[in-house]
C-alpha cells in the first residue's frame, strides 16, 4: 500500500532553516509528481511546493517562493523540502502527498514551529 513518512520538523527560530524529508513506498515513485502541503491551526491545507516526476518542473506559491526548495532523489524514493528564512507564519504541519489514479495520499505530517 502507499506509504508516505515525513520527518525533519521541529522548533526553529525566525530566520532559521529546516529540511523536511518524505520517504515513499508502495508505488513507483519515479513515475509520479510529488507535492508538499501545509496546514496551520484553523486553516485549510495550502500547497507549498510541487515537483514533476522527472524533477524538471517545480512550482511554489508567492508566500514561500525564494525560501522553499523542493527536490527529490528517485534512487531513494524520497522527496525533500528545504526551507530557509523561516517566518512565524510558516508554523504548520507539513505533509507530502501524491496523486495516484484519482486518489490523493497523505503522510502523517511533521510539525514545524517557528518561534523565538
């Protein structure tokens, strides 16, 4: 079955950096685009990064552009989210997701807290 396991979250001061990882299994990872979403308390899920299966196209919303970078290692079935210059408003649970045959699969998420 499809499994997505995020890691790398934590508490960081404003201006700090974190790198999130998402280990995927149960599907041919190299064939699928991957997404990172986040959900802050009381808010809807927000897409923060997208990468095609080959890694040649990425996309970010303006809120994180220039600060977040998505990457993937198809040999390790892993997608990453490098986050720099973190702000308190980046505080959220971060999820990686994949869309397979009309169904979106989610990991359990990893908490990122940006606070001094």
